[in-house]
C-alpha cells in the first residue's frame, strides 16, 4: 500500500491508494485529462504535463515507473494502447481481473490496511453510531456439493451491491482539488475453507 503526500493542484492530498487507483482517479478528475464533456481523454504515453507519464509522476511520484503502472493497468484491462503512442481508459475502477502476484498482494495488503484502520477507529469510538460498519457472516455447515452454487449466488449479489455503492460514491464525489474532501469506501471479500 502506498501512503504519500502528493501535489494535486492547489493543495496537497493524502493518498492511501494503490498506484493504479491513484492514477485512474487523477485521470478522471483533473481538468487537463478531461474533454469538454468531462470524459477522460486519450492521452500520450510519454512526455510532461497532460501525458500518462506526467500523471504517474504527479500522482505516485518517482518510486514507481510509469511503465510499471501502465503494464499493470493493461494487465487488469483498465486501459488500452491506441496508435502505439497513446493510451485510453476502458474501465476507471481498478480491479485485478488478470492479476499478477504483485497486484494481488498490493490490493490485498491495501484491503488489510483499511480493515485495520476500521478496527482501530471502532475501538476508539465511544458510541455505536460513531463506529464504521464492520460485519462478517458465515455458515459452518454448507454441504460441500452445494458450496459452488452458494458461492456463485453470493458473488452475484456482491457484484450487484458493488455497482450500487459505486453509483452512490460517483454521485457524491467532487474533484479532489477542492478543499475539505475526505476518503470514504467499502470493501467486500468472500472466504471459505
């Protein structure tokens, strides 16, 4: 997980996101990367301001190369190369659909960090209404032959829920160059043994 102060325009923003998520967020919110309809532009891969390389430098810093971030976003299906020298967004939400081991570890570590933050917050909260939602449900006695079907049904429901949450977050989100913005998110995972 990455936690770093970055220059996001008029003020500094604390980013605690994986590099890929941070780049996609900048690309979909910064005016220089948006067209007249506020949709992400097709941008040059290399160069200074207004390029993919410039975006990686401004959002992530120099600890991760723009080629590494581009490769991960290509692998996950979030972006595609256009005319060899340009790149465009296909999906603004980073999901390691075709994960390398690094991406799985990076995203998983970030999720563990978020859960730990929630636990610490909840331990400090005085009243129940001040606690962040933290729930787990399971059943110990599902017949093994039904495990696959039950797991598919849960996955389908969670995917539907993720889309609904994304709609709520999208409707509430403003450009992070504005003052007084905060991060809010939800996480999902399935476990079985």
